[in-house]
C-alpha cells in the first residue's frame, strides 16, 4: 500500500488546489450575487436570480461536462481541465453560498439598520460595521458545510481529466486491482482534508464570535 | 418667518401599503422646545419620529429642519429631490433613542458610542474615546466601557443608547417609548436621567411616552394624537388636566386606570 501513497498524495495536492480555487471563486461569486440580489435595482437582481437558480437547479456533473466538452466549441481557446473544474465547481458552490449570505444578512434585525441610519452611517459603514459582523456568526457554520461539500464534489473533476485523488485512485485501481486499499486510502485522505477544512472554519467561527445572549 | 422653527411638518402624508398613517399633518416645534406625543397604539406616533429621523420618507408634504427641507432642494427655481449628501447632512441634526435600545451587539459599550463620531464625523479615535468616556460618566456607566451590550441590564442598555445618540451632538433628539421595555423602577431612573439631560441642553426634544408623570415634568407642550391626526395640542395642564376632546378624556382615563 505504501507504494500507492506518493501518487495518492499528488492527487490530494490537486484536490486541494481545485477545492481551494473553487472556494475562492464561490466566495467572490456569492458575494457579487448577494449584493446584486439585495440591491434595490431589479436590473441587478434578475441576473443574480438566474445565476443562482441555474446552478442550483442543474447537476454539477452535467455543468462540468458541459463546460469541458461543449463550451470549448464556442470559446476561442480551451481552458485547462483544472481551471474548468475550479470555475464550474466554484460557480456551483457560489449559487448556494449566495443564498446562505442572503439569509444571514436578512436576519439582522431592522432595529440594527434603524440605529445605523439614526447614527448617520454611510451605506458602506452600515454594511461593513453593522450588518456583516452580525451576519458572520450565522454565515460561517453553513459555509463550512458548503465548503466541505465542495471538497467532496471536487471528485467530479476527476471525470474531466483533472488528476485529483479520485482520478489517481482510478488509475491505481486499474493497474493494481486492489480496490479495498486504493479506495480505502482515498476515503482516508478525503476525510483528513475535510477535518482540516472544518478545523479551519471553526477557528474562523471562534474569531468572529461575540457574546450574543439576550436580544439587544 | 423670522424666528426659524426647529421642526416643521407641512401637509405630511404617509401610508404603508393600504394603511394611511398620517394624513395632512401639520406640526411646528420651536427651537429648544420639549414636545410630548401621546396617543393610542397604532395612531402613528412612532411614524412621526421615524419620518424626522429619515428612517421613513413621506409620501407627500415637506419636512423642514431649521427651515431647510429634508427631502427637497431648489435647483434653477424648481423643487427637486435632494441629494443623498443633503439628506445625510440633515439627518446629522437629529438623534434618536429607540424602545428596544438597538445597541450593536458585536461592539463593546465604548465602541458603540465611538463608532459614529469616528466614522461619521471623522473624529480622531483618542478624542472620540474621551468624549464617549465623558458621556458614559454622565449616564452613570463609567465602569461599563469594556462590557458587551449583552452583559448589561435593560436600563443600562438604554443609558448607553442615550450616550450613543448624544455623541453626535444632534440639535434635535427623539425618544420613542424609551422605557416601555423596562420595569417601572428602572424606567424611573432612566427618565430621571433624561430630565436632567433636558435641563442641561438646548436641544429640541420630542418624546413618545405613556408615562404621564414624566410627560408633565418634561413637556412644554403635549400633543394628543389619534388615527394620524393631532386631536389636542397644548400645555401639559391643558391637555392632561383639562382635555377638551372626548377622545382625549377617554384615552387618559384608560391610561390612568392602567397605571
Ligand atoms: N413598516 C410598516 N409596514 C406596514 N405598516 C406599518 C409599518 N410601520 C407602522 N405601520 C402601521 O402604521 C400605523 C402606525 O404605526 P406607528 O408605529 O406609528 O404607531 P404608534 O402610534 O407608534 O403605536 P405604538 O404605541 O403601538 O408604538 C400602525 O397601524 C402600524 O401597523
Ligand atoms: Mg410606536
């Protein structure tokens, strides 16, 4: 089993890259989408709605296949498999992330907005000093779930030639036929990566905490 | 007008969806005047204060603060919508204390007070901290600067909220049932604080309250308000002791029976 390790670890590195990249894309996409969703301009609200429904309403695998096999036909260039995977999985996660952000932001009580306005805060100050700090504790736990889901979903990238854990496990399985070891090892590696990600998110959560307690 | 009013409502209309809250409301408040608004639940008392605080926008009519329209300016002789900058400048003249305190739960007490001076007035942090510390001292909470709002009692929270509103040195202060969420003894202490404050400043003050004793002590003028209209308007003696309208008498009877 030891001789499988280097190849599986190389795969883990790629899985890490895909996941990290997709999380970055998802964070940017969900922030933009939620800003558009909550804007008072319907011209901005609609595209964001379409994006969210489109990516939530279709399978990530088909999105990936479509981006990998169909999109290059209309693009003037062919993006690398890993870039394709990062962007598609990122946009997919971003659609869910946008809804998490929206729910958390809307749950900040009206009284907080009133207080911010009464203190003559600018719109930016209101968002960054009043709304977001209170939304964070509600955003982080479901975001942690989403990111871990994205880690596991990154296995789909193996189906479009990205040499991640899943891809390498399949190659090893074909050459060694030792199913139990190969896939067992893959499970363990995914599990450890998920643990690390969850630990990191919990650390963030702890840093963002303030005594909530009674309604203010 | 040669003596500029602090606040003027001119033909103000305000409705929410199908509920008409204020209809053709006219109201003038003199500089430094203390006006208490009383009236049954849902009559539109909070709406008046929220309109003044620019938390709501009137459907029609003019709100003037120190003679200047809040929502409109004249350009080339025409009345046009005011810029956001103008509205913010007008909003800066007004401060408000809420029934449910609305402290920022993620900021410590001192930061709750320093946040606006630093970010809105651009005050240096050290000066903002000094001012906040003075204000906390004035509301009797000097030792709570580093506490979280969740660690305070209701009365303490409301004191912080008052200090927070004062930090911006508004010309007009609005108090919307600031003791309704407090038990009577604590409410009395908070009201005493406001009474002391009112004596020390020149601010124009508007109060919505159900505390008739407090109304009597603080008011230059009492307005009885029902279904979006001013039914009675006069000194505390006139309105509270010798109400002219049956509706006012009925309301006062109910209030006195309850307390
Ligand atoms: N945001 C809103 N949306 C819809 N209706 C509202 C809204 N705010 C207030 N109203 C309605 O407007 C009317 C006046 O409300 P307002 O809060 O001004 O009354 P109030 O006199 O302050 O009552 P209370 O003594 O209960 O605080 C009520 O009928 C209320 O239901
Ligand atoms: Mg009210």
